[in-house]
C-alpha cells in the first residue's frame, strides 16, 4: 500500500483519480483549495479510513510524508482560469515549484498534469510531443498555456539538475460525469442546454475540432504513467485521437438526448484553437495504452449523470 498525494483531488479528474487509487488499495491524501473543485465530488470518500482531505493552496509550501505525488491542482476550463489569471500563473509555477521541492525532499515520483494547450493553436496536425507549439504569450489563454509550459520547464529542469523521477502528461480534452456544470466547457454546456431544451451555443462556424477522451480512459493512463520506470519522463500525450467538429458534437448531443434544442452560432473566443488531435504513438509504446470508450458511449454516461443532477439539484445547474 502506498500513500499518495493528489493535488486538485476535489476536482473533476482529481476526485476520480482519488477513487481509483483507493479502489486499488492505496492510501490517498486529497489536497485542494476548492477554487473550482467541489466537496460533492468527494463526500462519498470521507468515511473511508484510507482517505484524508487537506484544504491547502499549492502556491504555499507544505511538508508531508507520501510515496508519490500527482499534481493536478489548477483550474482547467477557460472561464475558470481566466477569472484570476495571476493566480492561475501562480498555481502553475509556484505550485509546481512547491510540489517539486516536496518530491525532492522525499525522493519520490511526481507526475504533472500538463495540457494540449501547450500546443496553442497548432500548425502541425495531429500534434506529436516533438511539436513546440504556437502559443500567444499575451493572449487571454496565456495565463494557463504559458503557466503550464513553464511548469513543464520546471519539471524537466528539476529532472536535469537533481535527476528526479518526474513524469509529464499532456492531457487533451477530457469529459465525463462530475464535470462542473458551470465550467463553460463544450461537453457540459451542450448536454445541459439540450436537457433543458435551451439553444445549443456553437462558437464560430462550428468547424473547429477537438478530440474527446472519456474520464475513465484518462485516469487509467495517468496511473500507468506513474507506474513506469524513472527513465520515462515524457511528455506523453494522453487523449482520444478521434476528431470531431463542434457542430458534429452538437448534433450528436441532440440525437442522444432526444432534445428539441436548436443550434445557434455565437462569437468564437479569441485564440480559440482551430484543430486539435493528439498523436498518441508514445502513449501506445510506453504505456501500452489507448482509449477504449467511443464518444457516443461516454456521452451517454455523461448525459445520464447531468440528467440525474438536474432532477436532484436543478439550482446547482442554473
Ligand atoms: P478541475 O477544475 O475540476 O480541477 C482542478 C482542481 O484543482 C479543483 O478542485 C481546484 O479547486 C483545484 N485547485 C486549483 N488551484 C489550486 C491551488 N492553487 N491549490 C490547490 N488546489 C487548487 O479541473 P480538471 O478538469 O479536473 O483538471 C485537472 C488537471 O488536469 C488540471 O491541472 C488541468 O490543467 C489538467 N487538464 C485537464 C483537462 C480536461 O479536459 N479536463 C485537459 C488538460 C489538462
Ligand atoms: N465551444 C462551443 N460552445 C460552447 C463552449 C465551447 O462551441 O458553449 C467551443 C469552443 O469555442 C472550443 C471548443 O468548443 O472551440 C472546446 O471548448 P472548451 O472550452 O470545452 O475546451 P478548449 O477550448 O479548452 O479545448
């Protein structure tokens, strides 16, 4: 049994990672400042003796005894990370330094949840890890994109300077039950709009693409990455390489919900990437991993989750 620290453990992905580690038999310390996380995500874990909740902000140093660290703490959706851009940079940069210092003191593995946003609006398609990206350093998304890029620099610098067992994964758009109903991300927005019979808001002409990975596939990959030997540093792309336009996604959500909602077209946000699709050759080679959940199946489960949430707590979804 290992004792594992999950920063951002109160969030969408972090809470499911905590649960998966507990199911495997590990002890879990879930750290979160609840900036975007929600205690509802982890209520059901609080009675588990191997689970501990720590309210803490990773921009502040901390000392703990753990065997592994997953660093997921960071707001992930554009409306959340742009709400307090300076704090987003702090979380990415100061937070990474604090967690790396902790890992260095303890001599333990540490995994960084990086992002496909490090590729910005990519000019190479699909994106391999060797592509350096196309990021606007002063745009509205920069606090997140450049923050995460700097965190990758810190992780690789700690590796070079102190030979630390660091691991970097670049996560592409991931969805599933427990997404925050107000995070403005496309999957949760479209599903809630469809279930409420509201217009489905497609940004721009809807021809921009994303590749959507189901939560369970992603968490499996995170745990496989942590289990690799210390030679495997990454970065490794994690995502589902099947690409959809936002218009196709809207049509699929309407079909699966049986909704009467109409598609409307609204302004495309600044610096919105046109195309995004991971090259997952490295994940296949190093982790023996590829996603197994087709979008249609993952959407059905996510729709069932939001349908239940709307019925039990409609106010929360307003
Ligand atoms: P989320 O917002 O649901 O979870 C992030 C968690 O971090 C929240 O619980 C939040 O309260 C916490 N947090 C934020 N700042 C903190 C701080 N300073 N100290 C302590 N806790 C803090 O987002 P998510 O989708 O679960 O994303 C988890 C991680 O995965 C993030 O690092 C994100 O950048 C990365 N990621 C996610 C996606 C995706 O599609 N979901 C894609 C790429 C990368
Ligand atoms: N999007 C959309 N309608 C929405 C929310 C988002 O068409 O209500 C688009 C958005 O412009 C982007 C894509 O969906 O092109 C994915 O957006 P999201 O915020 O989920 O993720 P990211 O842009 O970070 O990949």
